[in-house]
């Protein structure tokens, strides 16, 4: 099965669009200053990123360990089966997040410049 010229054009256009979106997000995202940890339906935990620490939170599957270091955050350990949240690695920019669906934990970065709308 061979691709036609139009197929290659469509695939190339999609690839370029994805690349442009990635580059736009990379250059417009700012470093965050607060991490928000949401566990199931409990009250979210807000912590500054400027202090290194290890946080243990209890989810439905067991205890997860979150590490804050050098103004970045990551899931150090999780009892979930696939460990996708751990494989995501460090995050440090606003609007980035790590989500552990099986253990119902969301880790999100926020900054001072985060806002939903401007009113004049």
C-alpha cells in the first residue's frame, strides 16, 4: 500500500501543526511557584515549589510519594500497576500536570500569572 501525494501532504500538515503547538506551549509557559496535589475528593494540598520535600499521600490503592526538588515536582512512587505517572518525570511549568488515574491523584503546577480571563 503506497501513500498518494495528497496523503503525504495531509500527514505533513498534521505533523507541522503539532510541532507548532508544541513550540508555542514551550515558549509561552512560565515556571510555576505552587504545586497543587488533589487526592480523590479530598481538600487539595497547596505547597510552594521553593522548598525541597517529600510528601506521602494516601490514595485508594495505597500510599504515593511525591518529591519536590529544585523547584520541580514528580511522582517518586505510586502503587498503581503501570506506573505511568512515575514515568512522566519532573514538571515545573504552569498548567503542567501529573495524573495517576488508578490512585486518583492529580499533581498540578500553578503560577502567579495564572488567570482565566481579563476584564476591562
